[in-house]
C-alpha cells in the first residue's frame, strides 16, 4: 500500500516534522493493511520494524501450553506496538494480530533510530509510550498472578464499566484469561449481590462495592 506524506502528517507524533524530515521518514516507511484475524508478527520474529497503528485495532497476545491465547494488550490508532523489543534489539516476545480490518505503519527501525529517535518532538512521546508499556505489564502480572477470577472481573468492570455494554463477553473472558462460563457465573453472582445491575439490557456498576471485591 502506497505511503502518502499526508498520512504521515496525520500521525500525531510526526505532525511537527518539516517537509524534509517527512520525506526522509517516507523513504524508510511502508503501510500494511490487515484483515480481521490476520497476524502482524509472531512471537520470536526479529524486531527489525517499528509498528504504529493507523486505523483499526491490533491485539498482542501469547499462547500458553494448552494452546489458549492470553491477551496482553489491545492497540488503537497512533499507538506503538512492542517498540521495547526494537529498542532492546530482541525478538518479539509475543504475537500480534488484527481484531478488525486495520492499517499499520511499518518503519525500518535502524534508520529510524539514526534519524529520528532523539528528535526533540519524538523522543518524549517514545519515553511516555515505553512507560505505559511497563505499567500495562504490571497490570497484566497483577491480574493474572495475584487476583483470582472474581477479583479480576470486578477490577475489569471497575476500570472499564462501559466495556460490558460494548464488548462481547467471550472477548472479555479471553482478556481476563478465564472461560466464558466462569465469566457468566461471576456476573450472575455480582447481579445477585447487587454489585452490578441491568437496566434496558445495559449494565451499571456499584463502584464502591466492586472496589472492595478486589482491594
């Protein structure tokens, strides 16, 4: 897919680059279009390319010993994907695929590192993105190793109440690394105990009681 300068300018991290810099970035970049469920990269692939979501959504996941996918993070437009691997020169520690038709900017990382990594408008965004990755990793570890299933569901609802009304429950179960049956059972208990309620097929949460469930 042809990469247009205007497309680069539409990406917030690059919108302060001058014309010469944009042309230089265009020379080391390309665009990849993915269909739903199409894999962007696999765990173990070399991290020679920096990835930025342009549209759609990319899901990063690992597969456990039983062949089950464990979702680590979903990336929306203008997010970097697994850029820590690029900076550390290691293979990708997880796989990534599109959850819907998506477009991703691909940048030759070695050239990007030489020409743009320390650019005054780009470096702060990269540092913030890496800090967010660390925070997300801590959340994943906490959710999967410290909290039990009911606590994970309670914390997810507390942090993402609207998701119960927008995302299919089997996808939430995947994200929390539990079965859909377990999620349904926990949601039923939460409703019975008035931690959540439904009105016109929409969930509302008792946030104070939910917080006590996982605190």
